[in-house]
């Protein structure tokens, strides 16, 4: 979720077909993306690429011609959802009421997580290491930090809120996606409501423990292990 909408042209890894492709190639690409979205929505992004090719009715060679890496397929499959996140954050930053903007963007992202298991998996744990993704995450962190500071400055957000608390919310919200769609949405809404209520600035609220050293990058990598 970058702080501003991306202006750069789409790459072959995005959801936009490559200019100059033949009609049959564009058709195959569209079928692959549709098959990937359907498979990821049900089983997350662990679905083998070969299974997606079979679901689309094309050969593995056709899949790899369009998407040379697994990451490029994941990136393309969720490019539209990523664009929605971009627009939501950009709109929140332009809102005259920073608290309303913060609530709006968090509501949007949490709902998208709960509605689509594939998007949640890609967003949280297996987001592809495609060019631009790291810079987009850095811009997202900057935008969220700016939005939070504005809400603090207006006295609406508690002073000890830390931008890493958003990472905690997204990690927790990811836990509801294994439930049925109805349960996932209800649980996500309730979790977000608890979170937002705890974030409001109130007199006499006890201080929070130190924030965890989390960044958006930590949502994408493998778990840290010790020993």
C-alpha cells in the first residue's frame, strides 16, 4: 500500500497484458489469472503452478511463458486488490479527518483479507519479491506513519500508538481467514472494532508495553526461529 498511487507503467508481472500480444496469448493469460485467483481464494498461495495451469486448461509451458516465476503470477493475480489498497490509503491521506481516514483504510484492508484467503496469504506471507514491491512497502509505511501522526496531532489517536501496531492488526486479522466467509467477516469486523476502540485517545488510559520491532516487510518473510 504505497502512500501515493503508483504512476509507473505496468510490467509483465502485473495484471496488465503485454502490449503486442496476440489475441490467443491474451486469452490464455486471462484464463491463467482467473484460475490463479480462484485457486488462491480457496487454498491460499501454496497451490502448485502446475495445478493452476491445469485449471486454466493450458500447458505448463504456456504458464511459464506468461509468468516465469511463481512470484510474478501471484503479483499479477492480486494486482487489482493491491491497486484498491493504494487507492484506499491515498484517499485516507487526503481526508480532512485523519482518524476517519485511518479507520477507513484499515477497514478496507481487513475486509479484503477476510474475503479472500489468497489475497491475505499473498499480502501477509508470500508477497512476491518483484521489482517495486519493496519500494511500495516502504511508501506504505511512510504513509501510515504520516496518517497516524496526523491523528495524534488532532488528539484522536493515543500518543503511544506505534505504526507497528498496524502490523499486529494485520497479523491477527489473518487468523480469521481459515473460517467460513460469514464467520471470517464477522470476526474481522469485531477484531477491528476492538482495535480501533483501544487506539482512541482517552483520559486515564494505562500506557501500553513497548511496541514490537515489526515492519511491513515482516509480514512477508518466513517465521523467525531461534535455537
